[in-house]
C-alpha cells in the first residue's frame, strides 16, 4: 500500500512545465527512488527529444547513486550548486568530479544557477525538439521556478 501511495504522490509532483520555447520542466526527484521514476518517465515522454539535464544536490543525499541513474539518459548534463541556507549544498566542483568518476567524461559546471540555465538554453544541435529537465534538490527547483516566474 505504501508503494502505491508513493507512486501516486510521485506522479502528482512530477514534471512541472515552466516554459515552452524551449520546453523547460522541473522535477523534485532527489533520492534514488525518485530518480528511477524520473528516468522511466523521461524515457516514456521525451524519448524523441534532445535532452539537457540541469542538476544539483545537497551533500547529505545519495548523490552518487542518483547521478549513476541519471546518466543512463542520453542527455547533455549541466551541473550547478543549489542555494541552501544551512550550507548543505554539494559544491559544483565535487558534483563534477563525481560525474567524471561515473561517466569518464566532463560536464559544464556553473556555481550560479542562472548561468547554468543560460547555458542549458543554448539551442540543441540536432533536429529534434529540445527539452531542459531540471532535477535534484528542492532548493535548486525553488531558484529555477523563481527565475522563470519573475
């Protein structure tokens, strides 16, 4: 029963659209279970899109496992640092090192969320429509939502 309630709650929280050109979607997945569902949903809904994922986490989360799951998606990654008053944010350099350890590649790192969004908004090079997916810390999502709604 708990699993069903978790799935229903997860679907209700999922994929808030903030913009359409390009499509910008935020999702509050910030733990391995949420990220697994996020990956499945992205594969189902956005399989025909050029994917850009902007992500950042708090350091007290299962960041390595979350990043391992996220990197299953064929996406361009842009890394940033969420803003947190308690100094629990994972610095983007540490997230970048973890990303490199997991993938063997590097990803652009932006300490400022606004700079990460600007980089993500650069037009995709393919012929597919573009979707920018922002996922990770609720503190990241809060800043991104404020950016688009102001």
